[in-house]
C-alpha cells in the first residue's frame, strides 16, 4: 500500500519537477516563489491529470482472473482460505 501511495506522489510531482527543470534551463532560480505563483494551479491540475491517467491505465491493463475470486468457506469442517481460481 505504501509503495502504491509513493508511486502516485511521484507521478503527481512530475509536472512540478518538469517546471523546475524549465526554470533551470532558462537560468532562473526555481526557489523563488515569484516564478511559481502564476503557475501553481496549472501544475496541480497537470499533476492530478497524470495521477488519474495512471490509475485509469492500471485499471484498463491489469491482469484479470477469468474464474473470479472464491471467498473463504468451510469444507469438511476446515476453513479454506479465499483464492483466485
């Protein structure tokens, strides 16, 4: 779960890192707040778009189990754990 959250945070940060790289290429200081004030909304929306797109692609391309999930159940007095068949 932590890995999944960290991956999404990195994807969200990509537009911010790209903008900082552009500022560096233009020989401007990326640590000055004046450069970021006009762009913060666009960067947040771009980060959200990247995260939503990655979640959609993961959902569309994930491995599917054709038989489905069998929940835990009792067989002959023994508990059989849930599993994909």
